[in-house]
């Protein structure tokens, strides 16, 4: 779960998560072979990669900042029944699940307090809706670009090539 839900298929979010990973793969492959990275005839540039990096960093930032907030506050620490490393892993799991998925928690964490309800709700809300912003910015950037004509020797991964390989 902390790897960012690497198995695609969430309703509504599975497709754009997969397309972000395709853009990253095309960009890295283009850098490795020394060609301008392109996807579906559109050049992938710095603005698209910045937005892809922001998309990837949103969820880990929510998890780490939420865990830090919970560990710094008395209300956050009061809900931990198992002090020590196991209690910390319960907090980390609860915030990972809220930011990435559906918001479950281990039984050793009393997450039904106003502090935890609010913290996990904010993590879930931001984890669901903040990634839309860089995805929409990538979509608008690629939509505004003109399709480049095929050139000899250019790196052109297409859906057909990705499926055939």
C-alpha cells in the first residue's frame, strides 16, 4: 500500500494512475536511448515530468506529514494502545490506508476519536482529490501540443508496441 497502490484498477483513478506510470516509463526509456521522449506523437517535456513527480509525491507526503502530526500531538499518541515500534506502525498503516485506499486501521489503534476521525478524513480527502490537479495539468499540456510527424529513427512507443513487447 505504501508503494502507491501499484496494482491499477481503482474505479476512476486506475486509468490515470496507469497513464502516469506510462509517461514515466516512456520518459525514462527515451532518456536511456538518447531520443526525445514521445507518447502518441506528442513530445514529453519538463512540465509534464514535473507534474508527474508531483503526482507521485502527493501520497507519500500526506502519509509522512500525517504520521508526524499524529506522533507530535498528545491526542494522536493517546490512541495508541501498543507503545513502541508496533504502535508507530499502526499509525503509519492507518494514514497509509487513508491516503491511498479506504481508510482502515489496526485494532491496536483507537482511531474513533475526534482527532483521528478528522486526521484520517483529511488524509483521505486530499489523497483522493489532490492527485487530480497534476493529472489535469498534464492532460492540458499534452492536448495543447501539436502532434509531431514521424521522423526516421525516432523512439515511438505506442500502445501496440507496448502490448506486443
